[in-house]
């Protein structure tokens, strides 16, 4: 099946030229391509058009889960009839195993797995191995960490069709080998239940429940059923039941692995004893022997990923299998915000190796644990398919890889131009800033102020509080959910000035922001280099009256280059608008798209429906809740529904929706208390 792009819009501005140039470059054999697209120019729509034209399986790589969720939602909307998958780390919480020699402290691994995201990861691998070509996988960099051997995943998948002759007991054995569990109670994902000659199987992927009926040793019927009522929903001629875990392997591999682990354990114990390190020798002996007993009895053990090299049959030092191994050779890779994502990929191996070295050195793990790791950067490069680097400020690496051929996209469909950048001296900068804040807030516009340190952000926030300016600050010490809520409160008009450090750059979509003030702009460094300044200035690019003020006493090379580039883009944008008689208009908020991860949850009657894609969305206050609440409704039911929706949204990483459901729950509780007081 081919990709089918569905959209109410057509490429405008310089999008058609960017699409044509990328297609020509890729079809001409170019392996590396860079799309330099300014904030708000519709880079995702351009990439979607390229994907639709190329018709190749595609991996979209993002540097964090939040942006990955946003991209997932956008591509899901563009390609509703194709397979758009979501592959991120399935941990709600993860504390890796570690040992601190200085204090002799061992930190045991602690984690909480999100079952829904685990199902989506399995769905991704199943779609890739199904052979279909119309697939887009949106992923964080977690796809570069080790997962199971694709050959084993494929080998343990169970293909069945009506009329197949297969032993009833052998079929159940295959299910157990695929890590399904037999149950006599209600079916949960990755379980099966036997009733006479019928086996009900709850798939580990999606919500399908299959009923396989045997006649002697022949499959007589395959049905999709409702897991609760057992009613038949659909009859199938054939289907595939995929394994319940990415780290699945065959019985033969397990036997071979156990023998090899015993051999390596003996070598490690002997090495410690030769060095006179009896404590480490005893420690590694106890830990590995305990793990092996569990593997032989149950097929798994805590920390089994540390033995992945044995189960994969890999030689020492070789890279693990990862999601890239599941893609065909001609796949397309899109690296979003490449100036951030590429350095993150480069750094992953070093951080993991430093932690593993201590565990191995002090007898907590065998040396094979070091081979359960993310890819080295050179290994990642070897596995890259044809690549499009997407960024408003591509780094030297991307430009060099693209052989200095960079496809520019600087015209916004809205006609908005880059905000002008003004430099002012630091003398009396706070007084000057207060005057600007007063001027912009009178027009009901919002302001972003970036500082060089977290302490400065907090102190400035306190000062603005004292002079009566409604403000909030945001930096890395602020809880993730609270950060999202702060941004939503800014959009809702609950305060006027947002102060931050470097968290106000990539991926933040705030059309209400008309002014960006950059303090200490002449302090050269990672927070004030050319790319950082350009990204920060871009936060004002979605407003028709956007403006940027840099406070500095000298003009650094980074400032000069950022200003020159901004002026070049502005000239091109103004010329295009004049040639096409286009008047700039305010950008619509693209939204996060994360609500798509929640599925089609039923809305309670009278509940407020939130649509983050609408710039005029109404944020619920007490009056809104009261208006939507009918006397015939049970307010306790609505409170419980809001609480359930909040917890579900948080579990699915849709923090914006979770925060709104939380606010609704609080307002309903307040309404209930007020009703009780009136009754008294």
C-alpha cells in the first residue's frame, strides 16, 4: 500500500521548492540532506510530502518524548490510512543499576513500565516485520538502545490459518515460547485461556482477542471476539500472533546461552581470586548463579538484558540489535531538531559505559553487561538510511554531511516575517525591560525573558513580583508536569511574563509571545551562541508584532551572525510577501498531538472537550464547569471521570491534557463544596 497524504492544505511559500529539491537530491542518490526550516514554516508538512512521494518506510527521530508525541500526532493526522507507530522508552520511572565505589554504595535498578507504551513498541516491531511499506515510526533516541534479535522475534511469531494441521499441545507450547501466560480468569494482554478444544488468546499488541477452535489437530475456525462477553466480532482466514516481549528467544538459544554464561562466570571468578579479591569473587558467583537458576526455571530473571549478548549469539564487543535492524535497507530517516538530537546520540554510549565499568569491576555484573548498551555514534552512522536533517539552525556536522547543499525553507505560510532584533546596553536594563513589559501587556501580549542562570531567573521573578508584574519562571528544577502547566497558564492569560534559561527553545509553540528579551546576550557560550540566539528569537516568530531585544555591552560574533542571518531571512520574506500581495496573520497553534495517544476515550455527557489545536480554546474555570454541569448529573461521577482521565493522560505522557483534567477535577470539587454549603 502506498502512502496517502490527507490534508486541507497545499504546499505554499517556498515549501514546493523545498519538497522538489529534497526529492531531486534523494532520487539523485544523495544519502544525507538538510532541511533548514525557520520556526513556523511548516517543516513537518514538507517532510510529510517528501515521505508520500518517496513511498519508503520512514523513521522520524526526536530528542525527547514530548516532541516525539507531537510529531506522532501530526503524522497520524497526515496519514490516517497508513501505519504510523510510536516507539519511545516504556519507563514511567527508571533508576538504573549503579555502584559508587567512593561511598561503597550499590543502587539497585528500580523501574515502572508503562504497559500501554510497551504495547505500542511491540506494535511497531510487528508492523515492521509484517513487510508493509507504508509505515512511519516516530521515535525518541531510545530506539538506539538494545532490543531483541529481529530473527528471533520473527521466529517466535505464530502464523496460523484455518485448515492448518497442528498439534493442540504444540500450539500451546508455541504460545508459552512467545511469552504468553495461561490463565483461568479474565484475559489480560499476553495471556491465553483454554476451554475444551478452544483457545482464547489476548494479543500482546493492540486490543484484539482471538478464539482458535480445533477439531482434533486441525484449526477449524479463527475468530476475533469481545474479551469480556465472548461474542464473535469477526471471522478470519488467517492471522499472526506476535511475541509478548521484544527480548524473546528460542529454547535452543537459552540452553546455549546458559552454558556460555557458566563458562564466563568461571573465568571471572578465577580472575578475581588471582587478584586476591575474594569479596568480588563471591559476589559475582552468588549473583550470576541466582540469575541462571531463574532463567532455567522461568525463562527470565531481573536484569536479563545484561545477558543479551549470550541470547543473541553475538561475539564480545559487538553492538546489540536495535530498532534500526527491523527496517529494510532502503528506509528513510528524518532527524528532527538535528542540532540537538545528533549530539545526544553521540553522548549516549559514554554515559552508559561509565556506569557499567564500575558494575563489572566490583563484581556486580559479568563483562558481557557492557555489551548491553546504546549504539556508538559510528555504529549509528553505519545503520543510517537515506537521511534528512531537519533544523532551523543545523550544526556544522549536518552541513558537512550534506556536502554544504542545504535546502532552505524560510517563507511562512502565514506570511509572518522573522522578528527584528534590537541590541540595547545593559545599563538600567531592568528598568528598560519593565517599560517594555508595560507596553506589551497593555496590548495583552506575552513576554519571554531568558537569563543565563537558574538563580538569576528566580531572582528576577521575585523582583517582578514585588513591582506587580504577573510572571512565572521555568527551568530544569521545575517538575515536568508543572512546566507544561506553566506554559498552558501563559496561553490562558493567567500571567504575562515567562522567565527561563534554555528550556524556551526547541519545540515550544507560543503564538501569544510578542517580545523575547535576552539578558546577558554577550556572554559567549552554549546558551548564547549563534544557534541558541536564533532558536530563542524564534519564539517570537509566530506573532505578527514579534520583537527581540538583546541586552549586551558588546556585540559578540554569535550576536552579529544571528542578526545578519535574521536580516537576510527578513529581506527574503518581505520580498515574497510583496510579490504575492500577502498580509501576515497570526499563526495557529499546532498543538502537541499527544491526545491521539489516549485513543478514543469516551467523553462524559456535559464534559468540556479540549482541543489543543484551536488557538481560541477555552480553558475551564469555575464558571465553565458550572455551566457544563446539569443538575441531573452525579457530580461525584464527573469528579471520578476527571480523575481517571488525568491519570490516564499522565500515564500516556500527555501532560498538557493531564493538567487540564486536573484543573477540571479541582473545579468540580469546589463546585461540590459550594453546593453543600448552600444546602446547609
